[in-house]
C-alpha cells in the first residue's frame, strides 16, 4: 500500500485539496490549542489548518511524497508543522503527550488497526479529545471515495471497540456531501465520533 499512496500523492495537485476536513475543523475550533497528533495525515491539509489555529502539530504518515507536499503547504502558509515519516504500526507515539488527536479517513489493515488506535490513545493526556471521521461499511458501492474492502471500513461497533480506553461523547453514522479534492467527491456514508481519553 505504501507504493499506492506514494504514487497517489506524487500527483501534482493536492489530491484531497488544501482545505481541512470540515468535521475536523469544526470540532477543532471548539478546543483550546495545545499539542495535536494526526496519524495518517497525508498531504497535511489538517495539520496545516491546526497549526494556523495555534496548535503544536505532530503529523505521521509513511508516504514521502505526501510529507513533501505537507511541508510545502505549511511553508506556503507561513507556519511550521512536525511531520514524521513512519509506518504507523512501528511509530512510537509516546505516552500522555498530546491534548487532542484526530483519525480522519484512517483505514488500516485489521492486523494493525487496533494497536494503532491503542497507541494513539495512550499518547493522549487524560481528558484529551479524539475526533474521528471514517467511511462506514455502507460506503461500499459508492464512487465518492474510500477503500473497496469491507475489512478496512468501519461499523459503529468496530469503532467503539477501537476507542477502548475513552469515554465516547457521541457517535453517528450519516450521509454527507464530500468535496475534498478529486478523490472525495459526492454523497458518502461516514461514521463520526467524539471521544475523551479517560
């Protein structure tokens, strides 16, 4: 999959646009800036937005072409982000460092996803917020983006399990209109959640 993402992110344009995910920006704007961890942040649109809002941002992704574009976008906006190049399954997220985290369209193999969520949650301070927007299994058959493999899509039950160690404030599955670059366009079925690290 690394080759797939490097190839996609090596396209000249920002394939998911340069504006932040709407749900992410809406939720982040309600929080007091602090330290933010963004796993699988791709071309950095969310990291750059957060940094513009005063957050100290740590992004992580394994695509070198995505990292290059993220740092380019940050420079263009006149801000700085920290962006580590790493496989999420091997990354040391640390313990009780961050004030918030976001999983925005993070779709990973079953073999590693539980550990990645657990490690990100462990990296959060007690009381830290977690924002999630991911494709539901009910996205299958739609052409508005996302994996075509049911095993890496989400159900509410699966997400609740992954958010073990948090208090889930709310969760919903809903149809939304996506307009994020050329690969996230149209009506899509997503699951959104807000949780707090216990």
